[in-house]
C-alpha cells in the first residue's frame, strides 16, 4: 500500500483514529452481546465481533509508513 506514503500526516492520524474508534466500538458491542444475549448465540457473536476488533487493531501499524516499522 504505497498510497499511505503519499498522504499527509494529519490524514494518517485521522485514519488511525477512525480504525481505533471502530475497534473500540466493536469491543464494546461484543461485550454487550456477551452479557445480554442468550447463550450460546451471544458468545458466538461476541467472539466474532472481538475477532473483527483485533483484525482492525492489526491494521494500525500499517498506517505508519514514515516511521520505519512499516511492512512496506
């Protein structure tokens, strides 16, 4: 993803903030499913949502192409 190196630093901060906010929101919704939904469906949905949150958090290092610890 070489397009990340062409973006302005403020744009990268906004992208990182949006990814982090979405991951936190998925984590919270997963917790609510785990607490309030019927078993075993609530636990399954919570696990799927938490896996999605972890996948989003795995994208965060990829949004720092100028720091030297990027994969590209």
